C-alpha cells in the first residue's frame, strides 16, 4: 500500500512537471512572437491601445498585454451581384471586385469592428448611389469611369478606418432580358449598317478608281494625239520648207537665166504662143492685154533694127521693101 502511494505520488509529480513544462512553453509562445514582414501586431495593455509592433521578433507580456494581428498585404473583396436601378429606371445586376490594403493597423482595429465586412457593405450602397445617377446606356459604355467614381467614394469613406481602396473593377453588368433583346437587335442593325457603309465605301472607291483610270487613259490618249499632231505638223512644215526651198532655188535659177533675156526673145515667145493658138481648133481666144503692147514693141524693135541694118549696109532698096511687108503683115 505504501509502495502504491509512492508510485502515485511519483506519477503525480511527473504529470505536474509535464503540465508546468507545457505551461511554460505556451507562455513563451504567447510572449515571444515572430512577426512576418507583411504582418503587424496591435498591442493593448490592460485593454488600452499601446503600440503597433513588427515585423521581426516581438515580446508580448502575458496576462497584461494582448495582440491582434493585422495583414498589411493588398487583398480583394468579392462583392456578389447587386441589383441597382439606373437614372432611367432600368433594373440591372452588377457584381464587382474591391482591391484594398491596410495603411494604419491601429485605426483598422480600434475604429471599426470588422473592416472587411464594413467595406463590403459600404461598397454596395455606394454602387447603388452611383448607378442611380447614370442612365443605362452610360452604365454599359462608361465602365471605367464608374470604376473610378466608386474607388474615389469608397476611399473617402474607408480612409478613417485606416484602409486604402486601390482599385474597383466591375466584372459583369446584367441588364433585363427585354433590354438585352433590344440591345441584340440594335447590335445586329448596327452591324448591317456598318456592312452597308463598308460596301458603299468599297463601291465608291472602286468608282473613283475606275474614273481615275478613265481619266488617265483619256489624258494619255490626248497626249498621244497631241504628239501625233505635233509630229505631223512638224513634218508638213519641213516638207513646206523643203518645197519652198526648191521653189526658191528654181526661181533663182530662172532669174539667173532670165536676166539675159531681152524684149526680142519675149516677143518671139509670144509669137510662138500665137502660132499655137492659131493652130488650135477653138473659135474663141483669150489674149492678155499686154499682147498689143508687146507686138508694138516688137514691131518698133524690128523696124529700128532694119533701119540700122540699112544704114550700115547702104542698101535702102530691096531689103527695106522686103521687110516692110513683114512688119505690116504682123501688125495686121
């Protein structure tokens, strides 16, 4: 019996020792904290805020100090689809994401009970207020502007909680079914309009190209005709120049030969011409007016020549009488 009591006493001491060791370990664990780079400890001393500690090795006094860990990394709040009514009374569903990070651990703990839950709820009310001031078409087309407005408004509210709203992103906007059908019809009509505009632009461009081709062809043809006419005119001019030069040379040669021709030669030429006219079977003759004067000159010349010849030879008889009838015959 005494031995059993001793065993129990020894076992109780062992258990007590283990309990003491565990208590010491737990106490050291709660006293010595290894705070990570992205964490901070908000320390309260007997219920009052004392300091923010970390990162690194930090000591918390047991029983009199308590610590609340705050994550300083950027995080996301996923806001589920919320029903909002636009300025033109269209009911739409919107879900979006809110990116945030804690900038002041003390305020995030002492100024609000649950900063994440509070931010999510203020985000939904802010969304409804912002959408209520915008018509449906702008909600669908101005998503980036809505994101910026939400971010600014949320940041103004959460700043007093030591939170910074970095980004707000709308993921999906779901308009009513009737509006979706109308939008689909509108998009189909818009695509058809763009197709027709594109086709018209293509036809217009083709017509312009064809007209430009015809214009260039007409220009080239006119240029060809112009060059042809120029070459033809130049050829005719060269031919006329050559012909004129030939006439000039011929006239010059005739002039050279005609300088030695006297009135007698011309008269003889007229006499030969009269002889040919007389032998013609025609009954009407056209004689130049100069013919009479030419004949008179010829007769006077011939008479002067006969007189001169008679004076030189001393023969006034027979030759003179023989030549006078000739002159008379010519005159008649």
